């Protein structure tokens, strides 16, 4: 009988720990797409009409009528890192409606690429402003969706 209680407690403990690992789902799905031709020109990614960088966002919480979000953009290679400042808040939120895809591309990225709104590592603001190009290398583009107000 004592052994059975230990098994039940162990089983209960495993159940609780698995719930804490898988119990929460993110309310927004984000899919990032980098389209060819891949450009080394920094401004090409936020030019009006450009579809070189796209983020498709889908709000999955059907209990809410909408959700205001902002993005954190990170571009990194083995040598440099360009990331949206944690303090940056765009003028207007991206308003997501449940189940309706929202595509971010072209000039919608302009505020996020603005040199005043990014932290730079491995490259200076004047180098990027003068050349307008990213140094040769392989780059990873990452987009994180944040609550517009809290930044979380």
C-alpha cells in the first residue's frame, strides 16, 4: 500500500511537470520569409513595395477581438548583430485580428530598420549609413512579436 502511494505521487508529479512544460501556447504565430534575390543593401529590406523580408503574423486568441503588437527584429551573422532597441516603440501598433493573417513587408519595416532604433554590434552606425550595405556573410533574420504596451 505504501509503495502504491509513492507511485501515485510520482505519477501526479510527472503530470504536473508536463502541464507546466506544455500548458501555455503563444497567442501569435509568426512566420518569417526572406525572398530572393538576397540583397546586401540594408535599405532594400524596407523600401516601399519590397517583399525581400516578410513576416506573416496570425493572432490565435479567439477570445479577444484584437491585439496590438510590435516587433523585435534581429539581423545577425558571425561578425555583426543589428537588433531593435528594447526601448523602441513604433508610432502605431500592428493590430491583429484573430485568425486573420497580417503580412509585414516593405515600408512597414522602415521604423524597425531606422538606425536610431537599432543596437549595433560589430558595425558602427556611420559604417552602415555610409556604405548602406551589410558586410559579406551568412545572415539570420529573426522576428519576435511583442505586446505593444508591455513589450513582453
